[in-house]
C-alpha cells in the first residue's frame, strides 16, 4: 500500500486526528488537502493533549513530512500561533518536516469579519466557526483570492487587496454598518506574517509528484466530514470545501495514482455541531449524557455538539460518496455506560422505506427506523470484545457491506484495536 486517505464519514468531529497520528507513524508524508483552521484534530499522547487546526498530524513523527497543500485556505495568523504551540510542546518544525503550498488562498481580516457579521447580523445562521473560511473560498471561486505567494511582495499585495476590498467595503459600510481595517493596515499585517511563513513555502504539487514517483508512503488527511461537503453535504448547513475523496484530486493531487485505501472515521454514535437537520438527534437527558461522557465540545470553538444514535442510512451514503473501503469506529467506550442502545438502520421517507440518503434529500422529512441493541460494558482489556459489542459491529458491517478495520475506545494512542485483515502501509 502506498496511499491512504482518512476521511470523516459523518458531520466531522469523528476523531480523525488520533487515527491520522497513529497511521502517520507508518508513512513518509501526511497531506492536508482542504479546509482551514475551522477544523480541530485533538491528539492525546501520554495524557498530554495537542490540538492541531491546520498543521497536519504528521508533525508528531520526526521521520514524517507534513504538507499543507494548495486546496487549503490558509490563515497565517493562526499558523503562527500553531507553530508556537508546537514549539511549546517540544516539536521542532522546519522546512524539512513541514511544507506549505505557495498557492494556498489566504484568509484575510476581511474574510473573518464578513463571516462573523453574516452569522450575527445576516438573514440565516449557518453555524460557521467565524474563521473566514467561507468568504475566502468565495474569493477563490470568484478568481480574486490573495495567494500565499502574494504576501512576499508588498506592492503586489496592496494591489490585490484593493481589488478584493471593493465589494466587501460596500457590505461593511452599508449593509452591516461595521468598521474594517484599511488596505494599508491589512497589507502591512499580512506582509509581516508572510516573512514568518516564507521559510516553509514551496511548490507542494511537484514535491508530492516526486514522492509518488519515488514510492513514498502517503497519507491524505481530511478535515470535517462527508456530510459537510459543499456538494454532497446537508446544504446549506455545510462547509465550503470538498471534504470527500474528490477534495484530494483538486486540493493536493494524486498524479496518476488512485487511493489504495480510504478509511472512513465514524463515531459509534452521531454528533453534529452548529445548525442543520439531524435525524437521530436525542433531545432528552440521554443525549445530554452522551454529550457529557463523550466530552462533546468542539476543539476549535468549544461549542457543544448535538448527540444522537448511529445513523446507517447516512453512513451508507458517505461510503458511496467517498468510495470508503473500511471504517474506523471511534469513541466506542462512550456507549458502554448506557443502559439503552439503538442503531438507525433505515428511514421512512414520503411513504417509503429507504436505507441510503442522497444529495439534497430533505432530512427534516425522514423518520428514523431503529434496531434495539443489547448494551455492552466492555473494559477492552487484552483487546477482546464482548459478544454484545461484536453484535453491534456486525450489524454495521452487514448493513454497510464494508468492514470495520479499527475500533478506538479512548483518546490515547494505545486505546485502539485493529480488527480483520487490513494491513496499513505494510
């Protein structure tokens, strides 16, 4: 196996960071290909918590090169803070182990301000992180983004910022009645940040191409989850990038290769942060109990995550949308304290029973159909699973028709079981 993709199969927050960290130890290169610092990957090593937002999880392994590819929207201020956090954690980051694409679109102060104003004063609350991700992707698609390489020449930066601000200035002044930085202020800020970023910048496309040609083992690290994809997700309550496997092709490149294995990271239950439909959401004390046991609060914003039962129709959809080859089932330990346990195996939708969602389905109209499961109380000693947990896993595998390759039962690297015959990077 040369290439492996790790993709969230739900609404994000599935525990991708831990799995990426674990499998990153077996590879040469870890690539982040989409999203921005609106994502947060929490990793616990020897009871020490490390939260990464835009820097790939591969930095925790000295032999691994981490890449922030051109599909990422890049906030240099957030990058600076994350470099400091890494340094304080004893991680030495240089061009040898961290490379950033010169073609990343840059998140400016204008993007963050516009994002926050839309959430607080706009006609519809999407539930964004307010980090400027959406407005930056808007500029990218509108062909007026500031690219990272623009930060290294102040005259070029000033010129591009002036063009970029024309429409936003009208919004700030006349729609939102808000103050905003001048072009000179923003150019000075970004130019200084550019000096800090420049030592890490390169043509990551060609670097990756050489890695593939030289048979390096490459892990592609996704942010968010399939159900937040701009095309495949629960629109409009989605992120602004392609979180599916398609984002790898557009945001990093495979250079004639196909992905050998695509692991969908899946919580043993379902969570969602922010707004939008959630068919299996628990609105009672049980939902609050799962939230508390699972510490379901966002690593980026601290927002509480809504909790509900595992949703197999949505998972089956994610498998199809992203060509998932196996699943990693995380946070299984959270469910072992429950006395009631269910799995949604199908929906009632407009008079029919369906077992798979599709793009644009109105999830406000679906009624979950549940299977009652026997509760399990595993201690996970010696890597063994109870027959009750085995039945829970078997129902998932039989319904979805792909194997569960990993079972994770805690935040530590050691709290994981590899199941079946999957051999990653061997």
